[in-house]
């Protein structure tokens, strides 16, 4: 089993929305569908041929992630994290950079995602860290929080 980068976008995001954003940055964007709720989006990221899996089956998404929305899966290599982070920033969502670890999905631009939904205090803290210190410092801040949790 390979390692993947996964995301859950705001419910209501369409395949057309995703393709429009991908076409702004990448070339040769094509969509293939075997079912009405599952799509594969092929595109070129420089010289890399990429395949993004998109699922609109909300029951399966909730079961796999605990989050309700549009599920994305992209193999973890090249610019996978940047690609899915960009989609989360555009539509609001949650990102899991590497599915082989126990780290939770983290909220990205959750104001768009929320639209009346409840978030945990930890979700709010992560968002505040990203807003104040930048996404690249989130992991460092979370390690410090864990280190000093019992003060």
C-alpha cells in the first residue's frame, strides 16, 4: 500500500469547481468517471503525470475521515501536499499530508468549510497557529503544545 495525501473539501464543491481551479495551475486536465459519485482527474504538474481521486459519496467520506464533504486522494510524492493544500485554501477543507501516520486531518481555511458547523477547540487552535505563524510552523507549534501540555 502506498502513502497518500488526502483532503476533504467543503460539501457542495463540484467536480467542475475542482477542475476549474486545477486548470488555472496545471495542464492537460481531464476527468474520467466510472460512477456518478467517483471521479479520477488526470493532470500534468510540470513533467509529472498526476491522478487525483475525487469521491462525492458522503457516507463513505464520513466513515473514512469522520468529516462530511468531498474526499480527495493524491499519491504522496512530488507536489501532492501543495496541490491539495491549494484546493483546501480555495474551497475550505481538511488536509492529511501523509496517511501513514496517526496525525489528524487539519483544517485549512475553515471559515469556508464551516458554514455553521461546529469545530473543536483544537481545530480553532490549529487554524489560529496557521493564520498567525503560517502553515509551515504548524507542526512545530503542535509539538510545543504537546511538550508543555501539563504545565
